[in-house]
């Protein structure tokens, strides 16, 4: 059953197209435009198909605020947190966490800027992270509101187990 679910998840991920490219503006190093062909889930919101500008604060390390704007930056859609993530070699791709439930949009795990080996991994609420982890069988980074310290990050797995972020 899990193999079938993984296949469906992979197909769902393939159905979402994203083309990251730097936006024009004064702060090119911290802006990326992502274009989605299907609805995509980000912490606290669902983005409809279209282009969006993701703008990261110029703060090194730790949690970073990310602002998500519509394509012409005339409307702020959401402000979310992210942490740094790494990959082996540079490539011009966005990275997704696929979903397998037909009613749920694909959740965006994070993205890498073109030709970068470090990227931004989104931080979900514990409730959102548990739902995503359950339907994808992947671990998701979340804020630990249950522990009483919203500044603490945890990793939630498919069955709801929590581990401190960075301990794995």
C-alpha cells in the first residue's frame, strides 16, 4: 500500500511545475519567482496556480522570515518562516514535498535559488506539519507550540513523533 501511495505522491509532485528564476529588483540575491501549475500549500495558506515572488530576509543562519508576494509584488500573500537546507550540487530546480490525498494541495518543502547548494526549507505549524508528514511519510519541520516555546523547532514524522530540530 505504501508503494502505491509513494507512486501517487510522486505523480502529484510531477504534476506541479515550478520554474524558479531571479526577479528583477534591487535585492536580486534574496528574491526568487516560482510559478506553479497547480495549487501549492505553504504554511498558513494555499497558493493558486500562477507566479509568486518569494523574498528572503538577508539574515544568515537560523530561522529566516520569507515574504510571499503575487507576481508583480503588489500584494503580500503570506509571511512564513524558513530554515536553511542543503543539496549535493547546484541545479535550477525547486524542491517539493508531494502529497497523496486528492483533496490536499501539494505542500512546498522549500526551494533552491538557481545554481545554489543552499536553499530555504519552510517551517509549518505543528498541525500542518503532522498532516503533511502523515500523508507523505516524510519528516516535516514545525514550530513546537505544544512544548510552550514557539521559538523551538521540531521535526514531526508520519506517525506524529516529535524530535528536536537538528538532532537527527
